[in-house]
C-alpha cells in the first residue's frame, strides 16, 4: 500500500501539531482539515471514542478518497462515572473553550478525594477500498486541584502524571508525545503500518 499521503481528520491545531511530530518519519504529506476550504460536517454522536473516530474517518475518507486517520480522545474521570468521556471537548457546552471545560471539571472535583483519571485515545484508519482499523491507547493520571503548566491543550493542565511529578502541561512536548494516550495508540498504528 502507498502511505505517502494521509489526511488527519481534525481542525484542532493542538492535535495537528502532535500528529505531525508523531508521523513525520512515516508520511511524506500530512494534511489536516485545516488545509481544505470545504469539508463535510460531522456529528460526533457515537457512545464510544472508537465509534466517533471511525465515523469521522469514514466520512472524510470517502469525501477525499484518500487514506484517512481520525481520532477521538478525551478524559475519563473515575469519580465522575467516566465523564467527561466522549463529551470532553464540549463538557461545558457546545461552544466551550478549554478553560470553560477545565473550570467545570475542577468545580465538580472540589470535594472529591478519588482523583484517578485516564486519557483515552481511539485512532481509526480508513482506506479508500474500505479496509478499516481502530487502535486504542490510554494514559493514567490524577486530576489536580489547580491548573499547572502552559504546554499542551485541553485538560493537560489538570492531568497529573505521578512518575514525573508534573501535569501534562508541565512536561516537555517531546516527553508528552512519548507517554501520551495518543502516542500509545499511534505506536500500535505504526506497528500495523510496518506490517502492511
């Protein structure tokens, strides 16, 4: 199979930067939805990360007739019964900013002693001929009481990694890319691509 070109089905600049770093050695041309004037609208209405990722990859892949990768990822907090989960990007509402989501999460966690959480990533890879694969990764941590750090995006400033004694937003971006949920899923994807 020819993997020179791939479309990353996202307009999230933070994700685009991470994927570019992760994929630079494997693809000649890495595109995202930011590179196109017109793309189909997609409603993320599936109950799982894998379901949302697959839906996005199939729609974008069919539209451009190219190998397409989509991810759905988010934060799963044990004490909140798995929330924000698939609603991570819009936890505080449809047009919520990262800060809006963080404030809502920290508010809900104020009196909570169980701070265990995990980032989950599902990557869906879809080929023009219809073949599809899903790869999942996780990164475990704790929710802090306050925001810490300026690197990263989303919930990174409140996601504490015990072994480094830092939040994701305090980590060097290269280290984050090695230990992240997205990197965990990407490693499985790369193994698949190498064996194609």
